[in-house]
C-alpha cells in the first residue's frame, strides 16, 4: 500500500495550472492571481498633506515658533492648485495635493488664528513634516502581490486605489460530484425509509469547494448503479477539471468504482493509501482528460480525502503555494497504528504561555460528524511512530478547506 | 477624549440583535444561527455495520476462531431487511442497517469463504464489534451548535445528515456606505484629474462586510456635499441597520459630518476616541433608528474603525460572541504614546518553539496600504504603557473582518 506522501505526489504531478482569465477587480475577492501584480501607478499619486492645517514654502529652512504669516488662500482636495500656490502659506486639508515649492505642513492645532487672515505658529516647524510623498506607500512597478495569492479585502482595496479595473486570475476549477450509495436520500423534505440515511457528503464537499474558490458544475446521486457511474463519468469528464466521487471505492460487493473506471479506460494513479481514516481512496486520470478522485463514503474519510488530497490538488491547479502547517503540542498522549498516517480531528487552542496546544477529540471514528463540529483543526501523525507522548509537537492544518484558522 | 473600551461599550449597548428568519440549510453557509440547534433525530439513525463483512446473531456470546457458518443471505444498504434477518449469518455492507438480533460484524478480510455458501472465521469475534449504534454520533435533542454560531461546511454537513431543511438564522445586517471627499474617483476606467485619487475605502468595507455576512444596501459617493449627506442619511436611516461613512469627521474645513448629524437630530454616542490611528471616529443613533458610525477617511483609520468598532457591533447584532484575541510575543521593542490605544499592522508567525510572535510592520502611517497587504493581524497595545520590550505578550486579532487567521 502506498504511503500518503507518495500518493499525494502521484496526484500532484498530474495537476495542470488552470488557464488565466480576466476578472473585474470588484468581483475578484476569493479569486487567485494568475500573475504577480505590479503597481501601474504610485501611491500616493502625488505629494499631499498628512494633516488638516497650513502648508508653507520654507525653502527647506523650516519655521520658527511664534513666527507670523499671511494666509494666501485655501488648497482644496481633488481640485487643481491655484497657479501661484508654489510659494506663500496656504490652508490645506488632509490628502490635498501639495504644490511643488510648499515643503511643510503645520497642523491646525499648532497654529493660532490672528485677524486679517494672519496666523502665528505655536511651535517651530520643520521642512518635510506632515507630508506624504508620492510613491512612499507603493512605488510604481513594485510587486504588490505574488502570483497565486488569493484576492482578499485588503488587496481589493489596493486594486481600487491603484485604479486597476481588471486583473488576471486563474479560471475557477470545475468540479463534478458523484455520490454513490442506494441508502442516500438527498431531499431533506422526504421521510427516510428503512435503512435509508440523508446524504451529507455532497453538501460538505460543495460548501468546502465554494470556500476554496471552485465551481461545482454537477452534483449527481448514482445509487449503486455502476452503469450510471460510467455514463456520468464519461459525460462529465470533458466538462470538469476534477470528478469527485464518494463511496464505492472499497472492497465490498457494491464497490463498483475501481472496476468501473478501468472499463472506461481511465489510468489509475493509485488505489488505497496507508492513511486512517480514508484508506480506500483512489485517484485516476480519465481518458477524456479530467482527474478523478474517489473518496471513501464515510463522512470523515470524505473530509480527510478532501483536506489532504483534493485541497492540495486544487491549490496546485490555482497556482497557489502549498499550505504550511502550524506546530502544536499534544495535550495528551496517544497510541496509533505504526505504518499509517493518521489524520485526527482536533481542537487547537493557545496555552497560557502563548504556545499552541492540540487536543485530539473524542470520537475519531470515521462515521462521527459530531466531533468534526467541535474540531477546528486536523492533526497529522506521520507513519514512523505509534506512541505519541503529551507535549509532542505535531503538524496541524485548519479544519476547513478555505485555509483560515479559527482559534480560541 | 473617551477611551477605546468606553467608546466601544457606548456603541455596543445600542446594538439590538437582529430578527430571526428562516433560511434553507443549503444556502446557510456564512449565516449565523438564531437559536441553539438541537438534533431532530439521531445519528446514525439506526444500528449499522462499520465494515463490509458478515453480521452474526451471537446472543452476546461472540464467536470462536475457526467456527464455520452458513450465510443466509445479503443485507443491502438502504433497503428493508428480510423478515428473518434477526438470526443467522448475513453478508452486510458498511452502513447497512443491522436488524435487531444481529450483534457482531466480522470484516471480510477476517473470513474465509468456503463452498456451498459457508464461511469460516480466521479469528475470534466479539459481540458488539464493528457496530455503530444508533445515536452514538449525535443523540436526539442534543445541542449540535450554539446560537450565534456561523454555519460552515461541517455544520452544513450535519444539517444535511439530520435532514434539517431549514434553520432559523439572524437576518443579515443591512449596511449603507457613504463616502465623502471631492477628490475621490470611484470608476477605475476614468483618468485621475489633478489632486484626485481613486476611491478605495468603500471597496475595502464592502468586501469586508460581505465576509462578515452583512448586506451592503447602498454605496454612495457624496463628495464634500453636506446637503447630500443629510439627504442620503435620512433616506438610508430607515432602510439600513447601520450607516457607515468614511471621511469628514475630523476638525478640518470640510469635516461636515459632526454638524450635519446634529442637524438631522441624531443622538451622538461619542466623537473622538483615544486611539491611533482613527482618533476622529464618531458614532451616533440616527433619529430614524439606524446606528451611524463615521469612520475617518485615511484607509488604515477606516480599517481600524471597521475592525475594532464595526466588527464587534455587527457580531453583537448577529448574536455572535465577542472575539477572543490570540496572545503573541513582540518580535522587537516599540515605543508608543501613552494614553492612546494603538492598533498596529502586524505579521503573526509561529516561532520554532510553537509560540506565536508578532512582527510590527514598517509603514504604520494611516495612509499606507502596502503594509496592510503584508499584515495578517492587528496588534492592540493598551493605553497604560509607552515602552513595550521585545517578548512582551500582546493581543492580536486576525486582520480580516471574517475572523479567520492566516498564519505561516
């Protein structure tokens, strides 16, 4: 049986980066940059006042405390400066452009207003004070964000500030979902018959895939029908980048996917990995081009397959860097089976000394969703040890596919 | 000038929890539960097999290694059991219901198939093994999630598994945005005139508010027009739960909001707080009912006002608990002005000993967005000290309003 790292590698070498497409900056949150983003202009675009106050031309000399000055007029924000604004003293508001020649801004509260449009300085002032220089925030052609970066509200703001109307992003991965299992009832408004359960894996996958920035192009329930599997897989293989199935990949009597894939001419990448839960996971390249990942049907095995195979795959397709796990110390010892990589539902919290502690939750069985609700993390225990003492440092990833941590 | 904690308190006492409404579970990701969610049924709904294999009726006695048995038939998943299935030996698949009387599941790989439908056990088997008991994951009427919890993919999955088609969530907060400043150009396709800049605060607020689960019902540019402010504020005050403005709350010549609000009969909650950046922040209750928060116009002052006033306010409106900051140790000493609460752009990372370290970024000035792009956190330094040594433990919140941490 193949090890986790090897199985993942076999999948990732098949990942092609998706093509780039243009997207309005206003619609780009959650999309991934296809190219490094360089500033097309400077921020600020021009020298401007950092404070409401008075701008002076001091020829680099500054001004003495108590000095008196006649105010020539007012410099408005967002309007051209008067032609004579390069010398003298001007009332100015925060953000208003500072005409060439003015080299010092004195805030309102450091000025005494006299009559006849005159003012007196309460303190000495220095050339260059309270001025924001053009380009001092973002320089022209400077790299604002790297390729593979997710557009978030801060980047959205900078795109707006730079006047960038459209950006080049990766096309959204198109994912098709196939659920197997005759016992599944997809409609919550239908009552359950004997032996039936409500379908839940597809809901989890769909919500998680949206959070990752993927598009779910199909969500089909197949029952235990191997023929429907073959038909749907062929139909979806040239529309989807990735076909994800749940269930029917183990060795039971209704586990028709391994043979069904073979019959369609798919090239198997691996079947079964030395992991727990989710050992029967399968990956293939369909003849029509899409990748195929067969997730086991137990909900936690589905979640693990998503988090530890599909998320890295989709990140690679989007040109995103691999995730870096956090390190946390185990709150309690645990014993596991050597030779398997264990993925465990965990709750990460901060200890009093600011370090991170991982509590492995009760109810690790792969059918138990209640403990997934309590979890905010997955802890991965590598294959080479079976005894993990309290305090051992382990790798953790955020529970959810979007990649953000929710920590107490 | 009022302290941060007092200012926030004056705002939060005005926060009314929004009314509840029904939402389809399928559409509920990102919504907030209005009531504790109790399980309307158990999970699993019935005793079922944890493995593909054979189910036995052992009357609690278990089975000896090497014992031979005749298989009566197959128990399918999702179908009623045969009437005689409570005794004898049955082939069973993972998840199939275990009829009353069968008390032991032996996995396929521990069984040798003989001829004439007979099997032999490779190992002894124990009553109760490989059985998932009804209710062992989620018990009926148990609290699955607390009121105020955000629906995420894991909760979405459990809602599906429980067959819960609709849930009670808080109505989305309705937020109206008013941007002031004659220098702002909102359309990136227009060239900038002298002294003009592209509007960016509204983009930041809109993207952040969406991430928080709020609805942005208006996004209006007012220029420096006090009359338009009064008109729009009156128009929006009975449609919005919160009116958010940017700019025009300081003491300059075009800072018309404080007086403008007074003229509309608004009740001022506070104006100016002892914080940096963002001191001129203002909050009021509009005569028509909505709350009003006037954010200063500098982009980082806007972001701080959002993160440290508006996010807590919206969380309160949604019935969410207050956020718990993480504690991180300062990477380098810093000196600040005593008496102000400082909110600093920071990068949190994990040190080699698993503790969290906060690097305060270069470029803390309130006009600098470039450093916000580098940040993943805000560090809050309280008012009572001006010297912060390296290694001091400080409070940090995730940079973005959605509340998730992106940590290296």
